[in-house]
C-alpha cells in the first residue's frame, strides 16, 4: 500500500520544521562559540597589557609586596585564560555536533521531499492514465455506435 501524497506532505513539513530548528540552534551555538573566543582574546590581551605594565614598573623599582601582588594577579589571569580556552574548545565541539545535526536534518528533509514529489508524480500519472482509459472507452463506444448504427 502506497503512502498518500498528503501524508508525505505532512512528513515533509515536519522534517522542514526540524531542519529549520536545527539551523536556528546552529546559529545560536555559533554565536556562543564566537562570544567565548572573543572573551579569550580579551583576557589574553589584558594579560599582555598587564605584563607590560609590570615590566615598566620593574624598571622603576618594585617593592616585594607589589611584586607578589602582580604575580598573584597574573596567576589568576592564567587560570581564567585556561578556563576560557576549555570553554572555547567545548563550544567548538558543540558547534560541530550542531552542524552534523543540521546536515542530517537537511538530508532527511530532502529524502521526504523526494518521496513526496514521487508520490505526487505517481498520483498525477494514475490520474492521466485513468483519464486516458476513460477517453479511450468513450471513443470506442462512439465508434461502436457509428459502426452499428
């Protein structure tokens, strides 16, 4: 038993919604990845600026307490940078997974669309065949009436 064209249309619409949802989620995930990458760049630049500031202060002379404070702050920046790098890597992995999901949903949608198109063509062919049979039948009946009449 063949699935009706309207059922394929329903399945195609559902797969289209899933595909569109996957595309929206990928867009959102890419934004999260970009935000994390920007935060990493900001932290790294801040660390570089802070180290340059510390170098300038060292040439002028720096007391041990200030030196300790600079080192402690650099260590906390390094820890924040490491955490941010881990987050960037995690966001990249999630982006990759979301992209794979979108590709799968696009393939599924294309498959349902193809089946719906074939079902529609098949229904149109059946309609044309039935109409042709009916036309042939009417022509035969008319010929028989003329031949017998």
